[in-house]
């Protein structure tokens, strides 16, 4: 297979699912890991994909919203490390809000070990993880609303459910983080719902792996300096660390 043919197949995979892993492409294309990485570099240089750790994601549009399945296989080690670090913020008996997303899904799996929690979420997948834990001392409040490609429940129903609620912590996933744009999402309704989540919380922690740095979605949820804690991973580049350390209340890097 010619390099151009490989690159077209990689681009088709990224566009159809929102992302592709190097390991999956190696198996599908029957070439080496290095060959796939070179093809991704070529596509990234042309502005057709964004090269991330372990693969590639869609590039160019601030309104593209990859589905949950497409994102769940990317940066899994970083998400698990971030989840383990994030739950250390939460004390037994606390009330916690969890937004939708693959990183918060990982957080939910760790959160079930903490006793006597009340968890508010707009994610069916997060609610499912919490329910399957079988914890009798765990109270789960699901907002309701319209479902997005990332399996978030959004819109007027979700926003109205969050009005009047007051939680100790919000642990929030984001599509992108940038010095100028702040924390963003490509979905306008999800941005509105996430802003309602922010308004309900005494303290806000964003959970986002290093690939989210420099990504700008269509709508801003919050500025960098509006969050109390950012939990990311140690793959975050030095320039990003400096910018986030200066802007956010506290920067935690999980290894």
C-alpha cells in the first residue's frame, strides 16, 4: 500500500470516529508503528488531523464533537491517573457533581470507593458506573435532558434541574483548554449545561489530559482562572504547565 493510500485510510478513520489509535492502525494497515506515526505527522502538517499521544484526533473544526466511543480508547492511562488524583480532593460525605465525558467516566469508577457521597451528574454513563457499584450509601441524582454525541444530558431540562443545587465539588471534563479561550466544548447546549454545573459548585476542578491543551471548541465554559484546581497528566508540555500554573488556582499533574 502506498503512503498516500495509508494516509487516506487514516484520515477516513479519524473523520468517521473522531480519533484513531496508533496500535489499531498498525493492525489494520499491516505496517510498523513508526510508519503509522510518520503518516500521522504528514497529515498533521497538512492540518488534517491533530497528533496526540498514542494516535490522532480530528482537527480544524471547533464544532466537531467526537462520540463517547471514539474518545474512550484514547489516552486511557492518562485518564486513569488523572481520575486517581482527582478523587483525592473529595472527602467522605461530600456532594459532588460530575459532568459527562470519558475522563469523568474514569473518575466515577474511582469515586465509588469514597463512602457516603451524593453525586449529581448529567451523564448516563457516569450514572451507570455509580449504580453498578452497588453502594447503599451512594445517592445519585441524574439531571435528565437531551442526549449529545458525547452522551451528555443537556438543554433546558438539565439546566433547570441544576438550578438551586449546591455541591461541594464539580469535577468537570472539557473538550479543550487554551489561554485565550479558556475551557471549551464544541456543543453550545453542553456549554450552557456545564456553566450551570459550575454555578452549582463551591469548588471546581477540571480533569483534562495533555492532548486538550491548545484545543479550542466553539463555546467557552469557563476561563482558566475561574477553576480552583486543574488535574492533568505529566505529559503536559512545559509551556502549558507554566500558563496553567499561573492562571488556575492549583495545577495537579498525575503520573
